[in-house]
């Protein structure tokens, strides 16, 4: 075979035609072995990559919290424990007072009962886990627990935004159309607005949480916050979060701007109507009632929109905003509505008087 190839090469060379002689058999065997080794390495590499992806599939997250200083953590634990107890006491007291006093069985206080329940629930979703992490060295939370917390936070926030809009609409009808108020804000209308608020909160929560849960988290699993929230979670996504981000932004624009437009429109009409009233007492009563509503709206929307409409960076300002709407706002709502509302304070006195007259 080799002689035949060599003689063929010589004859071709004499005729002016060049034909490259075939490589030796040992060289051909070596190249086949190299190609086989490369194929084996490629398969092994792919297998190793898949195994690595499986290993790095995050099953729990670490909440870095507010601070790592032990003394500061103890002080924060005491502070937030007091805030949490006051929040529960204030909101539960509002529920008890409104439910027990027939003078407060009106549309405004109907919505205020729902708001108090949501605030107590919202605080209970965030603060217990925060308190536990402040005194514990292990700050981990499972994926299921993290997404559950996100779902409950979204539900509470969306429901509260709708309830605040319903309360603004109620005040608009009471001030601008007092003669038709009883007909316009009847029991069916109030119940329907409450059902819409709760249904909106559930829908927003399920859609956005399920989309986020379908994303791939391969590490790191460090959340620069004291709770599981959407902004810091999006920074940990390894896959393309385009669909999730689009859904969240769409929800924020529709829900946020929709309720905000209704709020601003209602309060603008209320202010214009109040300024047109000749009685100073009437103007004072309108502004006293609506100023408390407007203060709650400003605190809630100011901190919530600032937190969710900006990319997460783990800054101290983001932590403050999160604390504002998740810890401080549920505490302020019952204080604002009770201290600035004479009907609530009068109902509280009547309830305490009845309790004191009961035989021991």
C-alpha cells in the first residue's frame, strides 16, 4: 500500500501534478483518538455544567437585615417589638370600637375597619420575621417562605391602596353631594367597593408572585433587606426577568396611578367645596376629617412608590422607605384616625364608660 502510494506520487510528480501523500497509519490513529477525547470532554463538560446548575439552584435566601452590630440589633429589637405591640393594640382597638358603637356604623368607618385589619395583618407579615432575625444568628428563609411573604406584602399593599381610594370617594360623596350621600353610599355599594379592593389585592399578589417564582435563582442568595420584597429579589434573578418586570411595572402604573388619580380628584373637589362654604365651623370640620385621610395617603404612597419604582441598590434609604410603609405606617394609621377624629374618641370614651359600669 505504501509503495503503491509512493510510486503514484512519483509518477504524478514527473507529470507536473502534485498529490499529497497520505499520513502514516499511526498518525491517522492518533488523530481519531484526539477527536474522540474532545467529544468525551464536551459531553463531560455539558454534564458538569448541568450538575453545577442543579447544585446552584437556590432553595433558601439570607436576609442581611438592618445591621450586623450586636448592640444595635438589641436596641432595634426592643424598638420594633414596642412598635409591633402598639400597632396590634391600636388597630385591634379600632376594630373593637367601630364594631361596638352604633354611631360609627357608617360608610367611612366601614372602610376604616377594613383598613385597620389590613394594617394589623400587614405588620404581622413583616415584623415577626424582622424581630426573629435581629436576635438570631441564622437569618435564612426558605424559597417558599420568601415567595409567600412577597405575596402577602403585595396583597396587603394593593388592598390598602384600593381601600384608601374608596375612603376618598366616600368623603367626596359626603362633602360634595350630602343630600344624595345615603343613597349613593348604601350598604351594597360599600360592600362592593370592599370586595373589589380585596379581589384586586389577591389578583395583583398571585400574578406577580407566580411570575417571579418561575424565574431561575442560581446565586448569590443574599437579600439586602430585612424582608423579602420584589426589588431586591429581581437583582438575584439569573434568567431574563423581562416578563416579570413588565408585569410589575404595568401593575404599579395601572393600580398606582389609577388609585392616585381617584384620590387626588376626590380631595381636590373636597377642598374646592370646603373653600366655598361660608361657615368657618363647616370648613374646619371638613378639613379636620380629610386632613387625616390625606396624611395617611401621602405617607403610604410616598414611601411605597419610591421603593417599588426604583431599582434596588441595598442603600440605607431603601431600608428606611421599606420600614416606613411596612412598619411605621400601620402604627400611624390608628393614631391619626383616632387622635384627629372626635367621633372615634367619643366612641372610645363611651366604650370605656360601659366597661367601668359592668359589675365585677
